[in-house]
């Protein structure tokens, strides 16, 4: 979960930033905004999956439920 998650989020952020800049310079601000929103949603999904794995690990360590 550690370093791999950081690399995924950074890669997605870099890709989204480049696409947003290209689309903004081409005069397509609405599409650039949609790319940015989609990138945020994808990163939130990845982070939520990581948090879910963390909670499962904590439950197993402390023998909860």
C-alpha cells in the first residue's frame, strides 16, 4: 500500500495536469475542467480503496469483530 499508492496518485496527477494544460491552451476549458474532475474522482477512489485495506488490517491486528 505504501510507495506504490504514492506513485499511482502522482502519475495520475501529472497526467491530468498535462491534459488540462493542453486542453486549456486549445480553448477547450470545459473539457479541461471535466478531465480535472475525473482525475480527482479516480484519485479519491484509489485512496478510499487504500483506506479500506488499512481498516481491514487494523481489524485483523486487534482481532475486532
